[in-house]
């Protein structure tokens, strides 16, 4: 066994304990050598041990599955990546009826539509089905033009899911099962609680510093434990570390089974950067995000639902794939530290955050108020740093908004790119500003663009 793999269990234990995560599962494949590790329990009140077959919600790790499903249909000639979406979905609409014929299938799968991609979270249609998404998205806000600046879009993947239904004539989950999950033998990857209940399932928890984790029966934008049908293509899969490692092995070229229509050429196109760098460390391929670690180019995705944080990655140059699943709101800190440690150890160059410029350049150009889906972000200069405060929107229509967060201090490490210096739980957070204007027209935080008011 590779020396680093022998440390995986201890590293997971250390990080999960530090961040109060009740249960976590890790799977690693290095050059064909597979290793699993687990920590803790499925539920703090009804504990069962977590293992590599325990099911977790995997949230936005679902997006590469959706992109791959669309690619399989491209490979069979049912549609083209550069087809206008309206060619296949005439009901597709854009805010103010602008840009409707400019949005392509490729734009959906690479977060290049440019609209408020979280509008379906804050104001879900009734019923919350894929065929009901077009009218509310026509009322969403257009942040940047299609094919413009990259901005994360859950709604784009809901549209991609509806596109699958239109082309195949099947519900999205059935098409996913027949074209991806079945052929790859992913028997513990499902989309409903009715299916998940036949397996050991990790319950979601909230972890607060200096307090014991507590089970989270409900919360956030989720109406129940199971995500609504419109959310499934963007984030509704439920899976295990074992299944997800098999999925990643497929992308490394040594998986079992074949996906119909997904030729070697299309797989190569899927991994070609569409946006090489939208900031110094991040880019985008089709479905997969790019992380430019000092040690290797990493294809990756993360995922967050109410009480679950997860991460999947593969790095072809290291012949590495890895999965981290957690059942806690604090799990993001675990998978972030774990995956950076793992890639750094195997690649021989540890991760390091950039050092802020000293002295700081003129910060006045960044000051302003920026509108985003979850609130207005106010940027001010305080003690020679930028301070970022997000004031949640006031709503009277029942729409969901995340809980408030504390002010974040930022320092520039390059022109138009800032990194958080505090509070501690935000350390390493990156905020990007519009580089193409003397007075930035937007900022991007958490992958989402907020436009200057």
C-alpha cells in the first residue's frame, strides 16, 4: 500500500473530530489500488457505524451525472452540444425574453447561462416539477449575458434535466438509471427516499462549535428529506462512497461498464476546459469543475444540501480518484482540508493559499452594493481591508433565504482577486471582482455573481 493511503483513516478521524462531524466516509483509488475509510455514526440518536456502502445525499455532485447523461444523448445523435436550447425546448424562456435563442446546451452544462441560477431555490414553483420551471425562470434576473462571466447555476441543470426528459420521453430518474447507473453497476445510487430506505442511510446533522452535533429533521430550502423533482438533476442524487468511487474510476478509464453513446472523443471533450480559469485556481469543463492545485489539475465537484457536505475528484496526472461524504453542516471543512492534503501529499507539492499583497492597492474601486440571489452584499473599506457584509433580502412571499452570516474581511492577493482573512471559519474563501471595468460591475462569491446596484 502507498504510504499516503495508510494515513487516510487517521486523517479523516482527525478532521471529522475537529469539526464535529458525526459520520464520514472516504474512498480513494490510486493507480488501481482502492482504499476505504469511515468515521463515526449515521445518526447521533440512533447510531449505526458508517461504512463505504452507507448512503448520503451527494447534492451538486449530481451535476456531472446529469452532464454525462446529456453527453450520452449527444453521442447517439439526439442533440448537439451547440444546439440552441429552444430547438429542443420551445418553452424555454429567459428574463425579459432576451437571449432566448443564444443559450446552447453547452452553456447549460458549463454554468454560462448568466442568470440568477438559484431562483428556483428561493421561489420554488408549485408543483416543483421539471416542466414547471420555465415561467419562474423567465422572471429571474439576468446577471451577465450568456457565454459571459462564469456564475454557478443550479437552474441550468434543472433545464438540462428537462431536456433529457424531452429527448428520451422518460422521466429524468428513469433515463439516468437506464443510461448511467445501470450500465456502470451503481446499485446504491438512487434519487428517492423510497429507494434509499432499503440501505443504511446517514442522517443529516447541524454542527455548532463547542456543542454536540444534533440531528436536523428539516431545514433550508428543502421541503423534506428528499429533494423535489426539479432539484434532482442539479443535486438530488443519493449515493455511497463505494458507488461514487466506481463512477470516478470510469472517468479515469478503468471503470466497469460502458455508457451508451459516450465515445472516447466525447469523454475527451467533456474534460477539455471550457473556462480554463475564472480565477487563479478555478475553471470549468462540461459538468466537471477544475481545481488548479499546485500538485495537479483536479477535476472535481462539491455538494451541499441541508446537513450534508460531499466532494468527488479525480486527477489523471496522479492516477487518483477520491470521494469524501459527510453528514453534517460542517463537513465542508473536512472535505476541503482532506482533499487538499491528499493531492498535495501524492503530488509532492502542498496546497497553500496566496499571500495578500502588501501594501494593499487602492481599494476604493471595489466599494459598493451588489445584488445577489440571497441578499445584497455591501463592500466597504474598514481598517485598510475590504469588509463584505451580506444583508438577506426581506421577503413576504414565503421565499427561502439562507440564515445571516457575519461580516468577512478580505485582502487582495492580485488585482480583482481577494481572499478572506477572517473570521476563521471563512479563511481561504475567495472573492472575485469584475476585471473588465474600472468600476467593477459585479463580484463573485461562493461561485455566484452579484451585480452592482
